[in-house]
C-alpha cells in the first residue's frame, strides 16, 4: 500500500510562509497527490491536488518534486485560521469516493501570533 | 450552495442499541462516503455509495451498514453498539466521477457516544 511520511507537527509565525513536506516514495503511474486539512472541531476540508506540475489555488500552492516522490504544501501567508492538522493523502488511496481516502496522522500546524 | 449536512450532530446511546445517522450531500453530488474518526485510529474509511450502490467498503464489521436514496441522501446504521463505536462519524460527498471525484466535501460530523 502507498504510504506517506509527514512531520508530526510544525510551528510557524502568523503572516509568514509555511512549507509542509510530504514524502510519498511509493507513488506510481497516474496517482494524484491530495492534501486535506482539518480545523479544530470540524470535518476535513479539501485543500489541493496535483499530478506532475505545481498547482495553485486560492488556499495554497502545491510543489511536486520532479520524481514525484515528495511534495510540499505551501501556505503563502499563514493566519491563525490556518492552524489545523494537514493530511497528505497516500497516492493510490485517493481515487475519490470509489476507494475512500486514507488519512494518516498528518502534520499538526501551530501558528503563533 | 449548501454544504454537506449531517443529523443529528450529537447522539448518546447505550451498548447493544442500534443507531441511524443521516447525511445530505451537496446538491448535484452523487457520491457519499462515510468515515469514522477516533483519537486512537484516526480517520478510517467505512464505505462509499454512488447512485444508490455501494462501490467500496472499508475494513469494518457487518454491524456497520449504509444505504443511499435516489436523491443521493445517505444513511448509515450501526447495530449492537459497542463502547468502541464511540466516535465522530463523518460523511463526505463528491461528484463521484471524472476529474472532480478527487474533491470530497465533508460534513461537520455526528458525535456518537456509547455508554
């Protein structure tokens, strides 16, 4: 089964960029890379997904390594509302609804004011 | 567009009872997935329904079941409740096919406590 490796926790200051890393060395074929986050007392929230090239949306950017074995979620200017657990979903387990998402432990992001 | 809604938000049941949880997906979404979240096991996939058919199932005992109606609303049922079933039950909806199937939208969850 595809696995991901993320740091257990990271800390950043408000209004500074945050780079959340994820290793997914078993990625293969056309597996997409997905990120979700879960704010306190809420359900998970889709953040971004990508395949080969870097992706941007209103929430974040996703930088994908050339060999696709790692990716980095970038929050350009973190706010206190970005404090959450960030999940990098193992490629291959992210086939949308059909296969279900596999959530690991994620990275607990702490934002200091 | 309204988000995913789940009812009830909180529930307390006794061991041995059964419970039914409800989920209304985002309008136009045909796929509904259910997840269980506990402090020890994290988020775990229960099952997914698309057009009233169960497409996939996670590794949970048969006491956990679900169904989907023609309007895409879904229910999950847990029979013979055990203390270990105490958890946050999350429902997620998505379009279910094509590229957009990757984006799942989660509801706020139902907090089930079994005593």
